[in-house]
C-alpha cells in the first residue's frame, strides 16, 4: 500500500500546525485541562486519525484546529498563517474556504432541503446562481444523492444525512476536512460508506483528520495520533 | 456579505416551516396595521368630506356672529362678556365699507312648527332671499320655487325637514305649516346638500321681514342674530374682515382681542376645522399605533424564542463560515418579513373593511401614501423589534454546533 505518501498532491507543505496548544475550561472551582500541551504538524494530503478514550480532549483539539474556538495558550498556523492575527471575520472566512467540518450529528438545517443545505456555503461565498447549481448538483451526485435533492433532512437516513453534510463540507473545495466521529451516529454499513468517502477524498488530495474511538476506522488513515488526558500519547505511522 | 436575495430566501424558508407562534405574531401585526390604516383612512375621509362641505361656504363670504370666537373659556371682556348683540345699525355700518359687495341681516330662532297636527321644534331662519342665495351656493331649489324678497307668509324647507321632519307626513309644495301659531305656505323645497355644518337640510327659511314679525317678542329692537357679508370679487376677504372688525370694535369702544362679536371667514374655518380634523387623524393614528407597538413586542418575543431554539442552527452556520453580519442580516430580515407579511395581510384586510365602511356611508379616503407607508412601517417594525434578538443570534459561538454531541 504505497498510496499514503505517494499520491500526486502531497507536496509535503504544512497546512496545519499546532504549537504548545492548551485549552483550559473552568468548571466551578476546578480547571479542566481539555488540551494540555499539544504540538502537531499536518502536511498537505495527509490522512490522520485521532484516537483516544472519551473525555481525552479529541473534540476540543479539533475545534481549535478548525478555528471554532480559541486556545487558552499556544498557537495554530493555518497555511503558515498565525490564527492569533486573524479577526473574527477572517476566521469565519477561513472556516468557509479552507476547512470543511463534518459533525457527528450531521447538523443539517431542517428548514432547508438537501440541495439548499449543500448550497449554504456557496450562498455565503456569493457564488453566482448558475455556478452554484452546477457545483451543488455535481457534489451531490458524487455522494450518490442525485435522487434526493428536494428531500428534507428528516426524510433521510443517517447515512444519507452524513453524506449531505460531507457534500456541504466539500462544496467550496476546502483543503482540509475535519470530522468529529462522523460515524458515531451511524450503523456499521453507513459508517463504512462514510469512511470510504473520506478515504476517496484523501486519495483525491484532501487533508483529512478524523476523530474516532473505533480502532478499525482509525486504521484507514496514514497516521494514528493517540490522545490521553489532553496530551499526545504516541503517534503511529501506518505503513 | 451574502446577497440580499439569499438572505430573503433563507428567511422565507425558515418562516415556511414556522410554528403557530409565528402566525399568531403575524396576527398581532395584522391587527395593528389594519387599525392604523382603517382609523387613519377614516380620519382622512372625514377631513376630506369636511373640506368639501366647507368649500361650499363661498370664498368671499364673511359671517358676523355675536360671540367672540377666539376667546378662551377664561376670558372676559371689559363688560365681563364675550358675547354681545348685533343690530341693524351694525349692518348699515358694514354696508359703508368699500370692499363689501352685499350685506344682509339674518335671524335664526327655534320655533314650534305644526304640520297636519304634528308639532315639532325646528330652526327657522329669516334671510334676505336674493343676497342669501348669492352667498350660499348650496341653496338649490328642488321643488317649487325659491323665496323672493317681497314674499309674505312663505317658507322654503330643507330637504330632510320636508321629507322626514314631521314623521310619516311628507311636506309638499303649497302645503300649509303653522309656525308659532301663524300660518305659512310652503313655496319650495330645497335639494339635499348633505352638508352637516350648514344645517340647510333640516332648516326652514322665510324672509327677514316675516321672521322679524314672528320673533318680535324675543328680540330687542333692531337685534339681528348674525350678519352675512359678501366681499367684492377680487378683494382680499381677510382684509375686508379686518376692516369690519375694526369698524365694529370702534363703534363699541372695545380693545383688540376683547370683542363681544366674532367673524367667521373662509380662512378661519379652514384653520379651525382643518386643525381639528388633522388632530383627530393624528389621535386615531396614535391609538392605532399603540396596537402596532404591541405587535412589535410580539415579534420581539417570537424572535427571542426563535434565536434560543435555533442556537444550534446558528452555531452550524458559524462553523461552516457565516460571519456575524450575515447572521445578523438573516435574523433581521426574517423578523422584517414577519412584519411585512403582517403588513400585507393587514393592508388587504383594511382595504376590505374600508370598502365595506364606504358602502355603509362612512367617509373614507384610502391614500396610496398610507398603503405604501404601511408596507414600509410593517417591515421596519419587524426589523426594529427583531434587532436585539438578531444581535443575540449574531453572538452565538460556532461551538454551539457541537454542543450536546
Ligand atoms: N465547554 C466545556 N466546558 C467545560 N468543560 C468542557 C467543555 N468542553 C469539553 N469539556 C471537558 O473537556 C474534556 C475534553 O472533552 P472533549 O474534547 O469533548 O473530549 P472527547 O472529544 O475526547 O471525548 C472533558 O473532560 C470535557 O468534560
Ligand atoms: Mg468528542
């Protein structure tokens, strides 16, 4: 299996870097050190799994990397740019253009149909109507959802909903896909399908980071990062 | 920033899936907007019909009355009175003023009138027929003839007085009526004027001479109840009125502002009645506006609840890259649309109500300005009411997308 390091898009450039990352939550008098000193470098085209027990700080780490939250200490560089220097609008734009977020519970918007859900990022990006239609239809057909454009989320299965969510994350063609337990709410068949899609994205050159606590799923990646108590316990590079 | 059209589309999608609560909120705005439009339109209709009726009062007519019209309730003249007596001497004095074309004394008294055994109390006016008809254009004969200056024992009846004044028995030309016990012949019946101010329709008219005889026991020697003046064509009516005022004041030895008489002029009527009806419109509008404000509070409440319920949706939008401004715009517009839907329904409803009211004879004036204003105001009320909730929405953290996972 030579694909991991040999595919054409991997130029070895660093797309994400965390440096001395800390996130401390105050819980009454107590402090929870959810992320407690993490250094991490993610290269373009890498496929990384983050594995660790519940409460170990995986989600917190991904939220920091995805610019959803700010660290208590430490730095995050996205495409070499220090996120400390980015204002609220710039962070929003980076989330829109550079990062595609996939949630455990899909987070589709219930009042919009499948087509409209996927078109939301294009709408935010002011993409013209024609191009919007073309891109939305294309990504949905790639997700095998061409027959479901006018369906509402509550008319879909869990697997279908997650594929819509992935389509939404991909529609602006971001460099990085961040997925927090994307298979956590799915049956095993749908879970496998979602993992297959993530692997295909990786093969097409995307940088993919997936949180999971399922070792079998983690094994799809190039690299597994084991997290415990907010720290990287060890990193396993898969051959 | 998102395109305005997309912001609208997003808002309409949310509303299309909205709950009963939203529709009740819209109902609040419907009621408020309808109330404003209906009341303002009726106020304006009233204003317009008043203006129309007042325009029948000739532009060169002045009526002198024995009451100071400017005096407030607390004011008393040198003799302790704001009302006095007008006499035929005053008539002659006015006749000498250069720009006065015609002048005529008028008597108006209430009298007991008997027709075919039915007694009523009615207002009877003694006029100089030739002058009166030239001054008041609404005096038009429907049946029979008008009074002539030399008539004796003749009356002309207003339309309502003839038709319904004596119950079942309609008065016809050549019938006899007894006024304070004296017989009079009805020579004519006037056309209906519809003018509620001049009370021509419910009046009775006879010559000044006849009235003077009839009411001699009630009037002082030479007393008249009012004096009708017509200014010469091309003269300035207000200036003529001032001249009359000065002449009467000098004769009485009164100081300015302490007159015991008053002048009704076209500009006096316009300003007085105009200001009353505008005030009425504003007052009606203000009452209605309160219900609109209540409607706005309803929108605010609904939007606060919507923002709380949709925290996760807002967090998701933020997580996939929406900016604060965009969230603010989405919720402001959504709230504006709630107002606008209420406005549209309210406009349709109030036009229906107003058309029905018009059928029933209410004076109604539907101004396109009011309708356009209603649309704008309803949208603005929505936006203003939704501002604080929308501001809250814009502050929601993208982390809300992941909470409770
Ligand atoms: N918003 C928060 N406030 C307080 N504590 C939090 C918050 N989010 C997470 N934590 C705590 O931080 C720790 C790490 O949580 P999380 O990153 O969700 O772990 P994981 O995703 O690995 O299960 C946990 O102890 C959790 O209770
Ligand atoms: Mg987690």
